[in-house]
């Protein structure tokens, strides 16, 4: 596969590679190495690549050195992680004199999302099947820990620990999407809470609910501090559209960035640009 990829890169000579093949940094590392050998910049949706310095220090250093050697930049981004639960709240703290606590909520009716997302949140499983998939890592939102670490580092906070709790959301009535139907008692989605503790206190809380039939969809950020801020996006940030958009809008920032591995914390904030 690496050989085929190398041939394709040599033939196409792309200005940038969009890498969307997996959530695990270890899983995509061989592909990253192949791309960087061709001296091509990378924008990736690999969730663990969004802020790997906390959870995957060795791989992050390896990618950073490979990118510097190739004289190109690498960025892990997306709507979440990459924006809704990390870059957005970080940006909001820029007008604060003091920050004591941050709470971010992302609630979605998963019926509007694509089938792989509905499967990733466990829709249609029994509670036993759900727990097995949580245990093997195939059902979960990947990136909660990375987002918390990014926020903490941006604020200069040293955390005691980060907790990541996952629970099933059970259907009380039959719920259908374009792709599947879930009967009462079966899992229709996921409830996940990530909490960052500082000096024994929960100072960063990321709460995500994604399930078929949620009565509302929204994203919110609440900052306790001076001043305290509260922001709510009615209807939420559409995960599929927003992911594609932030990837494309990040390309100019990556092409002009210094060689190495970057995160949304250290690159200039991307924006839509029509080019006209």
C-alpha cells in the first residue's frame, strides 16, 4: 500500500494531501511517512493528530521531525476535535481577564449525519454490544482528551488528570434514520463526558450527546471568569459540512506555515475565503 501511495504521489505531484483514513495516529503513521517522503504538506482529520503532544508524544515528535526534514507542514483538524470543543472556546477566552472554568456542550440529532457516524456512536446495538465496542475503542468520540489538553495548555493550566466517561443513550420509542431503525431498549447513540481536573477541581468539562431523535441540536460554550461568557449556536455546527469546510479553509494556512507538526492552537485561525 505504501508503495502504491508513493507512486501515486510521484505521478500526481499534489500541492497538499488531505488525509482522512483513520482516527488513530498509530494507524495513519505509515501513510504520513509515505506522504512526507514526497515532501508534500498534510491536512488530516485524524482525531488523535489534532493535539498529540499529550497522548502520543513519541509519534508527535516523529512526525514533527519528518515534516521538518521534508520542509513542509502537517496539521490535524476537523470540526471536533479541531474547532467546536477546543479552538472555538480557546478563541472566546481571548477577551477574558480571568478564566475559572469552561463548559462546552455539543448535542446532535444523529439522524442528519452519515451512516459511519451513526455506527460510531453505537446506534442499533444492544447495551452489551455497546459496552464491548466501547471497551475495544470502536464506539466513542475520539479526541475528547486531545481537546481538553489543548484548552488547558492554551490557558497555561497544568491538569491533575483527564477523565473520559461513555454511556449509551437508549431509545424509548422506535427511531429511524435514512440508514437504520432502532427499537425501544436498544442503543440510539452516545453520551460522553470529558473532564479536566486542576488542583482537584473540574475546570474543563466537555459534554457530548449524539443520538438518533435528539429533540434539539446545538453547540454551546460557557466560560466562568471575568467576564463570564455564554455562547449558543442554535441548530449546531453540522459535522459533515463543517469538517470538509475547515479542511479546505485550513489549506492556505498549512501551505504558508513553518515546517513541522502544527495544531489549531498555534496556526493562525482559518477562515472562509472565496478567492474573488
